[in-house]
C-alpha cells in the first residue's frame, strides 16, 4: 500500500541559476561590438574570434570582469584572489568553438547572499553559491524545411552566471529573489533586466522533500523562462506536478523542462539518462587573473549606493517619509535626479513632492519609463530652477505645472518660458490691491454674506481675484489683501 | 646576376645586399625560386598551394619599395608559409581535408609581420594534418619527400617547410613546433631550425593544436637567416594573451662568433639506448667542437625527461581535443551531409579527419573525462612541472644544454606508420624543451652512412633565443654541415 | 545538500574537488594494472567526440590506444605529491584588454566559408536530441 502523506508535508526546495549578460561595449574575449541581438541584422556583430575561426585567441575584457565583480560584491560575495578560466566542452551549432570559455574551479565570486522581503514583512536570507564569468552562445532559429539557422551576434557576449543555494522554499520566494536580483543588476547599470530580449535568463531547479527524508530527491530543471512571471508560474506548476506524482506513488525522472505559457503547463524537453560530460580543463589561452585586495577595493568604490541604503539615508538624513523614499529609489536614475535637484539648493521635501507628484504624473501621462528620467529634455538643474520659482513665490503651483509641461515639450529653460509667456506670479501689492478692490466692488452679495459669518466664502473671493489676475497672483498676497479689506 | 640558378642558395644577407644595390631585382629573384620550385616540387611535393602570381606581384612591390627607399628588412625575399598559419584570402587547410577550401578573412600575426617586412610568399607548405605527426605523411593531401632521399620522410609536422628550404625552393620558411615539429624536420632535412620560447612569437592566426605548447618559428639555411626571420616575427601581440611582453633584442648583433666561457650542459641520459650510433657520434663530435670553440662542458641531470613522451601525449591531445571541436562543418570547411544534424556532424568529423588526428582526439577526450582527469591529465600537468623544474635547476649551473634532436636520421616513408606509440617515442628529445616552454635550436652536425643529415639541439632558457643563435652561429662558422641536397632539377 | 547542475554527478562521489561515479573513482586507483581500452569504450569516447568510426577503426584504435595508455601508465610511478600542476609555463598574470570596440566582419564575410547558408545565417539540419 502506498503511504499517503498530506500535501502540507512536502517542502519545496528551489535553487536558481541566472545568466546575466553584462552591458559592455565589446565582447568578453574580443573587440567585436556587442549589439541588441534581437534588433540587429543576423551576423552583423561577429568578428573572427566570436566566429571561432581557426587560430583566433581570446583576450579578457577588463570591464566585463569588473562588472562581474561589482555584481558579486553587491550580492555580498567574496572575491577569491585567483580567477581562472576553463574550457567547457560540448557540441551544439550555436557554440562556435565546440567549447565555452567559462570558470569552473576558480569562479569570480563565491559565498554571497541576498536578503529578500517576504509577504509577511519578514526578511529571508538566500545564499548565493557562486557567480562566474563566461561567454554567451549564438542563437538558433528553426525554419521551414527541417532546418535551423544560426546567428552568432550573441556569441561571445560577456555572461555572468549566478547560482543560488537551494534556499528558496516557494515560487513566491523565487519570484522575490528574481525581482531583487533584477533590480540590483539594473541599479548597477550592468544589465537592463530585459528578459524578453534574453539578456537576463533564469533557470529553476525544483525538487520536493519530506521533513524526514534522509536523502535528496530527484530534481528537475526548468529552462527557457521568458519573464519572472512565467518563472513563478512554471515553478508552481512543477511543484504541483511533482507532488501529484509522489502522491500517486510514482517516481520522478530527472529531466530538463520548459514552460508553455499558452498552455500554462510544463513540457519535458529531455530526460537525463546520465551526467553531462563537459571535460573541463584550464583554458591554455588565458593566463590566470589575480584579483588583489586593492583591485577589489577600487571596484567596490565604483559600486553606487544600493537602493536599500539610499532609501534609509533619504529618510534618516533628509527626513523623507518611507513612501517618498521608496519611490525615489525605485530606479537609480530617479535617485540620482532627486539628489541632483537637492544639490541645486532645493529643500528635500519640496524636491520629493514635485518629483513624485507633478513630474511622475507627467511621465506616466507621456508613457515615459522612470529609468529614463535622466534623459528628459530638461535636466535636474532646470527642474530645480523651476522649483526655486515656486519657493520664492514667482510661480504658483498651477502655473509651475504648466511651465513643466512646456519644459517637457521644448526643453527650454523655465525662466525663459516664464518670461516669454508672461507667467511670472504677480506679487506687486498695488496691482493686487487694485484688483481685489474691483472684485469686492463687483461681488457685493458675497461680501455681505462673508461679513455675516460665512467665512468659507473667502475661497470663492480668492478664486475671483486669481481669475482676474489670470492665475498669476501670489496667493498669499491676494489672501492677505482680501482679508485686510473684509475683516475691517 | 647572370647565374640565377645559384641565387636561390645565397644567404639572405647577400641577397638583400644585391637587391639593395640593384644588381638583382626581387622579380628576378622570385622567378629563380619559382623555377626551382617548378623543377623540384614534382619530386618533393612540398607546396600544398602554390601562388606564383601573388609572389610575383609582391616581388614587384618590393622592387618599387627599393626604388622608393621604403624597403623593409626582408623586402623581396621569398619565404614559405606552413599551412598551419592563416593567410587572408588564401586557402588555409592545416593539411586537413576538413578545411579544404577554407579562406580566412585574416592573416596570422607572424605572417602579417613578414608581409610588412616585404617578404614574398610563393605559397603554403605541406604538413602533417593539424601539425600532428613527424613525417608529413599524415597530410590529408599527399606526403612530402625528403630532398636527401626521396624514399624517406622529411620529418614533420613542418616537413613541407623543411624540404622546401633544404631544396632551395624558398630562402626560408615559417614552421610551427608543438613537440618538435620545427626541430625534427630541420634535423631530417639538414637545416637550422629554431623553436623559440613559448610566447616569444604570437600564436594569433596559428591554427591551434596544443595551445600551451604551440610555437611559430623560423627555418632557414643558416643561423644568420634564422636571426633575420626571428627579428621580424618575434615580439608581443595584444591579440595573443599568452604572448610575452618582452623586448626583442637585436638577434643579428648577438652573432658575435665568440662563445668562450659559456657553460654548456650535457644530459648524459639523453645518449642512451635507442640512439642511432652515427647520431651519437655526430652529436658528441658537435659538443666537442663547442668545447674547442671555448665553451665549458658540464654534466646536467634532467631526471624527468624520460616521462616527457607520456606527459606530452596526454597534454597535447587533451588540448587538441578541444581545439579541434570547432570543425563541425557549420561555419567553414567541408561538411559530409547525412540525414539529420548529429549524423552529419559525426560524418563530417569522421571523414574529414585522418587517422592520426582521430587517435589524438580520442586520447584527449578520454584523458579529460571526469573520471580520468586526475589520473591522466592532472598527473601529466604535475609531471610537466617537474620536467620544467629540471631545466630551471640545470640553467642555474649552465648557460645552455646540448643534446641530440632525434634518435635516428630520417625514416622511410611508411615506417612505423601502423605503430603510433613507436612513432611518439621518436620525439623523446624534442618534447622536454616543448613542455618547459624553452628554446630549442636544431643545427646540422653531420651525415650518417647513407648520407642522411644528422642534427643536434641547443636548448636555452626562456627568451634565450639570442644565446642559442650566437652559439649556433659560432658552431656553423666552424663547421661545414650546411650542404645542398643531391637533387638535380 | 542540493546539487549544482554543473556538478550533478557530484551526488555520486567527490574526489579532490571533482566528481566521479564510484566506478570512476575505482578506476583512478586501478591504473596499477595493465591498461586496456575496450572497443566499447572506444565507441563511447568517439560518441563523446562526435566522430564516426567504422568497425575496423574501432578495433585498430582499441589496440593502439591501449598500447599508448599502457605506456603512459608509467607516469603513475612519478612522485608528484605537493607538485603544482603546470597549465601554462608562462609567468604572465592578468592579461586583460580595455573594453574598446573594434570592427566586426560584414555578414557577407561571416558566411563566406559556410558550407550552407540562408539569409546571412548558417544553415544546419534542425537540431534534434541525439
């Protein structure tokens, strides 16, 4: 008789293997340009090295190594003093040399961790086993007639492989880790996180265990996941599939799986009958890379303040609310923009209000992603100049929003816009008093009701006065003039 | 020049003088070499591809350069290129059918440097397929014959280069040496031939066999000519991460003729069983000659050299098994079409590679397999350390080492061809310097009873090319072993 | 311990940082006896190297490679305890290049030597699992 166990006895054991291309100008081992491999014409970014022509040799791209070290450090890894490249041999048409230059025994980074936030507000530490440098492969496209076409644009693009320990205990944890990792890569500016283009790729190793299992159970590997959402659903589905198998008393076969998003189900790509035989050996074409403490120190200094730390600083030092600090650190470009505005002498809360308010509203309306905040037609200095006119009373809120829109369209300097359109706020007391007198003379009824105690009518009178001033009156001055006359 | 027949055997220094002085044009010189090739090559079969029109065009450019005063150090000198080197737009097969028709879009650094120096290339020279072999009979196309005896092999893998140089078809040639492929054919064909230190000459464009061992190097008819060629091809190349960033000394200036006081080590164990008696006699006589020239002889011990065959024939095939994985009929070269991709792939490699290449791919694949790595590859790497250490220690006592280049003179075509192990064991003297990455210079030192050339080897520390050439030059000046083979056009 | 996919054979045995099946580990110590590569082993290695061999070659290679490996077995007698392996004789370290972009080949040049091409891409029979 098969012993039935309750569903809740099964504990998911999930590890992720992440491949992140690094956004260098040239490839990992040659000066060949790196291009958008989805957009570029086939085989338009291929040189003799990335084509694996006989007699070509690799030379390591320093920036790729440093980007890899930055990621390793941001993931709290150690950077071992000796880095070595190895050849990993396997045959596939997208692999030009019949081996991939990778790192096996001496990876770039080891023993790190990421603390992810769980739904219940707690934190969980996910260990990162290693991160190593390698080169990406080309791409195969299947075409009619039983053929595949090979494009080597992507071959040789620097690739960082990040491997976690199997510390993830649910699809939700895997999702949280993936989102955090993606944010870190983007924040470091080493990877766009665009999974649809394949520059960031996740693979999940999934198994189940019972609390009293003496040994590990068979695990499966899910590949070709095109988004974090797909990954989450694929893991959920695979966990259900494994559970059902065990509960029916069946065995799980070791396999490589794929995810069919349309059918919302796991598909078996191949069963693994035996271990892969990669015949790793040290790459004789590349001398070892020794990473000195000084080099690590230098690279660490180049790592920008990471989002969590920056958020905390915005709250502690600048007194921002958590919600504002969160929004301002959602993208590194936003935080940089915000701090540049502060550097122009704008008070923190004013800058935060206007960025999270009017500017984000405008960016949303124009469908402009927040990470491009640094590429708008106007920069932080011009934005600060706008806010300065609000603070000093030259512009009121509504006019400032209109000026912002004008800046968006033309990129013109805010002072110039205000000058050209005659939008400067009217603070001249003679003009204001004259206008207020006219309004009060016209609105006799409102004035009487106000004086009879309906003081909330001040707002209506303000509105009339501002309208007469074409919206450019200094609200405080207008209010003061009205009250002086009404409260006599 | 009236007697063009003899210009092909002039030393490069003399030829350059005639060219500079306008007594000989590069076109005349090239024509003389081309004529000699046309006369000799039907017997020797040294050229894998022969490009006389390109050579003549280059010769015309060289003549123009002499007129313009812009001639490079080798302007107008016809040199042969072993087919292991990539040559832009010119078929480069590495002696293999799998690369038949392949025209690289770039040239090897050493070829570029010779080209920039004004050299003229009449074609590409035959070799053992992928530089694997010591006969040039492993060429995927046809064997090359020894100019001293057409029934014998010229050695290998740079056998086409050695035969062409010895027969006066070119003034010099580029070879490559992984475990003896420059020195052994040099010995078999009776010419000086230099394996420089690993990293001295760029491997960019040299089709890889054993990446941690492969060395481009010059083959010529005098030590002075070797120095002229090395001067041009040596030096750092940023496209090869294993190229040494060391200064290139003036190699010609090093040929002082004076070797007094130099300490020459003699590894007595190298003169043991299996050495052809005439070879031993000739090498010992050469060593005595060095002593006569003022060198001091000292015994040295290289105890791990006896393991060099096993060590080399694990390491080189291991690297080769990966280096040759790229020949799959997808991007370049020949494809043998079958139903389905994997059957096509296996047939392409099964039919495209010859037996020796397949044997070495098999050994290499086997020794790198997970279960066997430590026992074979790991062990061989450790023993390589010991072999290198032996030399490091020896060079604390002596300046250079003298030893035989090969156990015997050239073998008959077909000899040992069914016994790869016997063939590998013949490499015993050339392998240790290869594994240590140091200099090995073959010098002709006599003839055996059948009139076949004998060579001996000067072994110098890494970057000791100038020293080896200096001693080789002094020896050459004092002797008369550099002779013309008995070939008649 | 959850196994690294790259080291999935680790679940079997780890010996000096590498992973083996129990049989393979035994082999390492079995090298004391004469070395023989069976025709079956030759076929397996050829499959790994993607090389078609005919039966005559399998028989010949089994014999020749066994003879070679048997000779190489003598290496086991060398005491190399505490000897660092030499992967490269070079004294070089940290040979890196700046991230500078050079020229690519044109798509025409890329496929110039291709046995089969379509739309500037290399054409192969559709890849099916072996």
